[in-house]
C-alpha cells in the first residue's frame, strides 16, 4: 500500500511570504514551521495553512508541489490567501 502525501501552502501572518511543501502529516509539519524548526521558514513564522491537497504518491505530490511553486501557482495562492483575509 502506498503512503498518502499532501502538498500544502502556508502563509506568514506577519510577512508577505507563502511557502509550499509536501509532507505525510500536515499538522505536524505546520507545527515544525511555527516552532521555528525549519531553516527555510523560521524567520517568517507564525504561519497559517491556506491550501492543501492529497496526492496518491510522492511522485504526484512532487509534480503538484512544483506547480504551486511556479509563477502561475504562486499567483493563484496569493489570490487565495487574499480572499481568506
């Protein structure tokens, strides 16, 4: 049985910063970001989850992660983030 992966996007509450990643446990991963335990994001915490999706394999999750990190993907995430404010 294959493991389930999630692609997620979090937005900094205090900075204009969106991070996209993949994980098997979204809540645990966001806690790591908010606790400053991730080098890439530690200066931008706290974060809130703005998007997540389930992928059936790590390969599929990686493809989706690359899309959300692309220019058009980031623009869509900014629109989504701004609609949640």
